């Protein structure tokens, strides 16, 4: 008699034995189905080892795919799952994942190449599944309050501490109370805490009184325009017009599209203009809607437009008014109207001393324009992924500050002094004015500064600046005029001084009483006797005239007070001009010489990129800059001012709305998005080096094939191959100055430049070559017919040379700004042709010494 084992009659043991038997039977059946396939793949691979490498790679890829498909079907058969419910296995990608557990021995890597092609090796390693980061749950309850609710004036922390006392045992579940645009949000520590406090919804409602409590919901929003305000309706045989309301519009959209809106509201602009024929509405759908709304809908028998509203929210702090979340702000509170940190908007006062009810214009803390800090009109408000550079911010703030000054003037502000604010009363591009009693010019001026007046403000800042180049030597000369004692002796004695008295950084100025056409082209009399030798001596010393040409410095209309500087200082920006505000009660007008102090951080300005131009910002800045330009072009001074202001307005708007090029190169022209993606995958370990190189070679080959397909003549081949461009660095040899045979050869760039200027561009005209009675300025002018707008537009916008000049204004920018500047450009053209005058700001030429590759000589070129 056979004895049964213990416990074999139990139901659990019986079910386990039946499951094991069924699994063994199913595995045996699966082995019968899929084993021949695996044997065939292994046998076929073992018989094809002698194939060529390129054929073997193709066979390896096929074997890997077949083995992967067989493994998925085998697993589905063993598990009893339909193959359609199993997603295809992704290709193997050994991408590293973040592991916070203690370090463990690295797992063995799956084999590659021939070893991966067998059925056994492929099924042994399961490919890793990518980790998808799930968004955190929104554990918040929103409390919606009416506009006049008392809780709107309370702080979030006060509500938090008081509400916790009402929740009794569940008070620890409430983590925080946040202030939002729709009043308050209750933050809970976990989803379980949220469910626990939802049961106390009546307690929370009783605490706030007259509120609505709901969970957060995400919507898909559309803006539907051209919706009729009234629709016809026939009721009881009578025709009438009824207004469109959210209920009627919701039912119409549901009937037309089959999508049920969850919220419909009329736009603010549509509500503010009820007399228009059509209206605009915001239509919101649930986030899980499967079908997008068509761009055109036929609602109430009218074609309407539906535009999807992307969620681009700009987060602005309501505490300091910067661009971040207010809940994480630790900065001091600022006033929304003036940006002061000494008071808030509730205690804001006027900046000026005008009497009430006068209100000063607000001042934006970001762009310094005449609007509050949260105004959508702010040009420095973040837009998408674009970020303004420091140069753009400076140009925008400069233009907006001018608009603020105009707004204050038009608003009747009696003073620009700040009361309780941090704004500094200083004008743009002007020197701070001083009391009239201190503006005295004397040759015996004391080095001790005079005391400040009682009404004068203390200095804002003090900064010590040091020269990085040798300190300039200042030479002031008085040359007696003709008819006086020792007339012209000072200029003659000056020309006899040795070169050691005039180093590279020298400023020579004074009342020289020398008349010459070089600095006074309108001179209608003969030059002073010693003027020509003195000019030759200036050229020999490399001294450049830095005052304004043909700008009288004497009451009789002659240019007698002159200012010169050495070439390094002139190139660095040394400039002399008449200081009209420094009236010395003399018949001579005082000159003020400006020398740049610190050149350490002056870098070559990169070109502005037209493809980065923000058209809206450019047109806004240009409109503001053009508002100050007066419409007058009758005299030469008016034409100079109009040309200078017009050029400066376009320059400032362009620099404030476009980015500059980077100093580094742009890389290879064939590097495209496929190469970038392959490089990223290679660095992340998602592809091999062979695949990365194959993709780059393919992109390079395709680029040159496309390049060759566009070749139509031999010149294109010549340009494409770059045979005309040389490689390497070329330096011109040292130059010896024939005019200074005892000096050392010029080695540095500025020394070679001075040698070439002295020998090639020196004025060698003799006084006897020009008759004394020859007028320097012609007395007659040519007659020009009136020029039309079409002719001006053709000459400006259709110029043959579109390269920007020194003002960085290309033709493409003029085309964008043409509708704003065309009237002023026409006025400038007509005024110049009528008077026969060319504005001074356009009389610029750059001397360039161009190095010719493989040639020993350099040729001077002066592009206009």
C-alpha cells in the first residue's frame, strides 16, 4: 500500500502542483516552437564566419533583430499574454542612470558583435527601460475669494497660523498658505493629508466665509474671435435679437465640435468696447482633450477664428518687482511706482515740489521708463528665451530715461529732485552743473577746490583712475599775433625743440594766432607767414588737430585757439571742443579737451547681427529717439544737427534691439543638427564612435554635394576652394623714416602708421602754387531741382554697396526703419541740395594699410 506524503492533500499544495505542471507543459511546448528557430540562427551564423566585413555587419544586424523578435514571442507564449499588449523592446543603450544606493560591482556588459548575434546571448540580457520623470502631484486647495473680501488684505502667514487652530487634530497636515493671483492656496504635506482635510471642507469654508474651494485644474485655452454679439431667434412666431452669453456659446461649440468647454469668458478688450460688431472669448477645455480645436469654426452661421494660447507666464515678484517667485524672495520691499526701497506703494509721495493734485509720472525699476514696474510695456520684460545683453540694456535704459524726462516736463513737475527715493538727479551725457559763482576761468587758478555752495549736493561717488599708458605731457603755448611785440616767436621757438620734449602721449594747445586753411577752410584771406612751416613741423612730430574744423574760437570769426594731440591719443578718442558754458568774458571762446583715461577694458566692438533683431523693440526705441529731432533744415547748423541726431537715433535703437557677434569662430559649415545630435549621443554613451564619425562624414559629403550642384561658372569653384586666401601670419618689415634718418626703424604698428602718414599723406603744397586772390570757398552754387521721395528711397534703400560704415547702420536696418525716418531723410536731402552742404558727421574716411599676401609692399587705401 502506497503511503502519501504529508500535506499533499491540501488545496494550496494542489494548486501549486497544477500551476507547476501547466508551466512545465507550456515551456515544453514553447521549446518545441522556438527551439528550431534558435538552432537555425546559430547554425547559420556559424557557417557564415568567412564573409566579408561589410556583409558580416549586415548579417549581424539581421540576426540581432530576429533574435529580439523571437525572445518577445517566447516570453509572451510562456506568460500567456497577447503579443499585441507587449511593446517592442527598445535597442540596447548603455546609458548611465543616477544611483543613490551604495556602490556595487558593475554588472557584466552585454556582448557585442558576433557574440550578441546568438539567440541565447540576446535573451540573457534584458535592455534597460528608460526612466521617465513624472511631474509631482499638486497637493493644493485653492480658495477663491470675491474682490471685496476682507481676507485679501491679510498676510498669508496670519491666515496659516489662524487656520491651523481651526483644524484641531489635522493641523499638522497643513504645510503652508501661499498668496496667488486668485487669492490663496492651501499646501498640504502629502496626498493623504489632502484627502484628510477635504473632509473638513466645511470648516475651511466657515473660516473664510463667502468663498469657493476647489482643486487645481489645468486647461487648454483658445481665443475665439469674430463672434457675433447678437444672434437672431424666432420664438412664438416672433423674430428677436438676443445677446450671446457663455451658455449659448458653450452649447454652440459643443454641437459643432463635439467638445465640451469647462469655462468660457469674454476678453477684457471685448467687454470694454461693447459697440463693436463682433466679440472675443476665452474658451477653456480640459487638459486631456484628444482633438485640438480647428483654427476656423462656423458658429452662429459666421466664420470665427480660434487661436491656441500657449502658456507663457512671466513670474514677477510682488515684493521687489524682479523676475522671480515672490514666495522665495528675501530682498527688501520696493515701491511699484518709483522702485524705492525706503517705502512701498501705499506710502508713495511725489518726487517734485508741485502742489496737489499733481502726480509725478512713475519710474520703472527695470527700463527707467515712465510706467510702473509691472507694466507690460516695459522693454526689458522677459520674452520667451531671449535675454538682453548689457549693451542692449544700457541703450534701452538711455532711451527710456529720456522719455521719462519728457513725461515729467509735460506733466508739470517743478523739480527733478527725489524725495524719499534712491533716484539720482543727473542728466544724460552732460556734465553736472555747478553754481554760477564757481564757473570762473583764470590763468592763476588755485589747485584748492572752492567750497560748495549751500544749495549744492554732495558728490555722489569718487573714483581714482590711473593711466595705463605713459602719462600725457601737456604743452600750453601763447603765440603773439602779427603787429605785437615778438610776433610769431613762440611758434618758431617751439619748432626748434628736440623730439625728446614731445613723447608719444602729448597734448599741445593754446592761443597760437595762426590762420590756415587746414583748420579753417572758409578762410578768405592769406595764411599767416609762419603757419606753413609750423604745419610741416606738426606733421613731422605726428601731432593731429583734434578741435572742430572751421569752428570759430574768436568773436571775429577766426580759428585762433588750436588743440593738437599725438597719434595714440587721437586714436584713443582725444577731442577738443568749444565750452560755451565756461564763459570767461573774453573775446576768445574757451576750449575744453577730453582725454580718455582708462583704456584697459576697451575691446573691439563686434558687429551687430541683423538676424537677432527684435523688430518690436527696435521700432519702439526708434520712435522714442526720433521724438526729440526738430523738423528744421534751413541752415548748415540745422543740417549737421539733423544728420547727427538721425544717425544717433538709428544707432541707439539698433544697438538696443540686436545682439553682437561672438568673438570666436562659427565652426564648420557642414556641421548641422544631425551632427549635434550624434555628438550628444556619443558623449552620453548612446552611440559608438564609429556611428558618430559615420554621421559626420555623411553630413560633410552631403554639404559638398549640395555646394557642387549650385556651381554654374568657374568663379564659383574658385571662391569655394578658397585658393585666393592664404594661411599663416604676415608681418610687414620694419620701416625707416626718410624724414628722420637718425631715428630707429619703426617696428610697432602705431610707429609704422605714423611713418606712412608723414611720408605719404603730408601736405606738400607750396604757398606759391595757389594764387592769393583765389577764394577758399566758392561763392556760387549749383542749382538742383526738387528731389522726390521716390528718388530718395531709391538712393538709400537700393544702394549698390550695402556694407555698414563706421556708424554700423546697414541698408537692411534702413529698410526696417524707413516708414519712420523717410520724412526726415527727405528733409535732409532737400536741405543739403538746396544749400549745397554736406553734413560733417558724414565726412569720415578711414586710412587702412592693407597687407597683400605673398607681396613685399603695402598700399594705402582710404575707403569712404
